[in-house]
């Protein structure tokens, strides 16, 4: 499962790099100044998506680790004859 998360993260990063390439090569208007504003705004949003994606992947990974830890605690409680609550 960790390999799947790593692949998802890599695919996400590759998609963002592809979008960056398209934006850098694109011409939106006949006004160079306006094009620069559009490209800068798009780049800012891509940077935000990249950061958000990193947080989401990290959070997902941490949640999985925590879930595994809590499951082991419950199994140990059940195996030792202890009840939950």
C-alpha cells in the first residue's frame, strides 16, 4: 500500500510539472504584460496545489500509521482478555 501512495504522489507531481510546462509555453492574449499576470497567477495556484498535495499525502500516510498502531493496541487488549472501555 505504501508503494501505491508513493506512486500517487509521483503521478500528482508529474501532472503538476506538465501543467507548469503548458502554462509557460502558452500564449493567452496578445498583451505580454497580461500574459505574464495570467502565468504568474497560474503558477501561484500550481504551487499551492503542490503544497496542499504534499500535506494530503503526508496526512494520509500518518493516518495509516496511526490506524495500524491503534489496531495493534486493540488486538493486544483483546488477546490479553481486556475489554474495550
